């Protein structure tokens, strides 16, 4: 979740270049919308955004955790 949140674009989208099993588990937990399909990105749910940003801040640091990523796609 932290990596998805740290690499956001278009407000709540992130590249889905992660293991299919992991993406399916995140979907089952309600953190991302359905990852199945030809799209190269996935959208985070509101709960996923909150959890991902919280984890990114803890793991990667304060404002830098998502500051530049949010502004890139906004």
C-alpha cells in the first residue's frame, strides 16, 4: 500500500506492476478497485488512499512520502 500511495498520479491511480496475488489481496481487503484488466494502473479506494498514505509517511518520511507524486498527476 505504501508503494502504491507513494507513486500516485491522477489523484488516486497508481501503476499496478506488482504481483497479481498481492493485488488481489489488496482488492479483497477493499484498498483498491478491481485490478483485473488490461489497464496498467489501478485506482485506490478512499480507505486504500488513507492507509497507503499513512504507511508511506511512516516508512518513507513526512511530506516527502507523497508530496511530489500528488502534484505530478493533479
